[in-house]
C-alpha cells in the first residue's frame, strides 16, 4: 500500500473521527486492531472496505486510492445527470442515480491471484468506472489486451465482469474471463467444457479442467460507442 494512500486515510480519520482510529474503525465496521494495521501498512483493505470508507466519508475512490480530484462526490452520482446508458438487463434506460462504482483491474491483479492474494484491492486497481446497478452481482472491469475475440472484443475494450457465483454448467455459450496461462487472464466462450476464442488458429481451444473462471462478461465498452451486451451462443 502506498504512503500516499495511508496519508489520505489518516486525513479521513481526522475529518470523520477526530483523529481517533478506533472510532473510525467502528464507523466502517472494522476492529481497532485492523484499522491500526491499515494505518501502519501491515495490512491492506479490500475493495469492500475501500467502498465502505468512500460511502461513509463521501469521497471518491479515485481520490482515496490515487489522489485524483475531485475528492468529494456521492458514489452513485459519479456520472452526469444527462448521461443515459443502455440497460443490459432489459429494463430500458437508467439514470446516473442508478449507477454503481466499479473497480478497473490492472495486470497486477492476475499476479495477485497466482499468489493467493485478494483480486480486488488498492494494489491491483488502475482506476474506477461506473456501471448500471441493474447488472447486479459483484462487478469489476478490465481491459482487453489481445485479438483473440475480435471483432466481438478488440484490444482496449473495457469489459465489465460479473463476479457472481460461478456455475459452469449454467454458463454454456457465454463469454467468460478465465485463466489462459500463469498470471494471464483472457476472455473466451465457454462451450462443452472447452474455452473457445474467435480465432482458433492463433488461439486454440482450451479445456476448462481446473482453470480459474473469474466471471461472466456482462458488458463490452468501446470508445465512441454505446455499451453492448455480451452475446451468448446456444450450447
């Protein structure tokens, strides 16, 4: 955890709990011992705790984690009121008040997974985006890196991943974020216990086996385009 993060956390302890870390811990529902470990860089809060701190103190996750302005802003007001976005669950358009904050994972997230560490934490995120609350589940986002699913997904696309309960037998035909090599994740389509790319010559099918499936691709975002729902194929 960076010293800058700890400095900003101490600022919030001063502002929200008169500088008493045990009191701040009660506010965000963690023990005084855990709070002390955060402030002494002996432990790092997971995404759920970071989100709780932001909601409690009214600060933005980008400010707390990275020092990016603005500092203050209600979490469900991250998008301008004029923004409209296609609701992928089929309920029509949603307003900014129906958005949630979603962490964008960096490449270090997959290295953390290999080491048995937390997937979503201050050291694995490169920023935040917003998503319709109706997508449900626990969401994260990541950037597509290769052309294995082109033209459906191209490098640079932002992918929203639903980290809900993984049940492969119910995910046939869906796009999933999965492990393709040590410390490397990619999107593949799950069919009949195999993971398929859109370019089987360059990216051959992989057996599911014991590969880690992180979640289902819920939304694909591309610059200057409306978000689109990840397509499914019949099994």
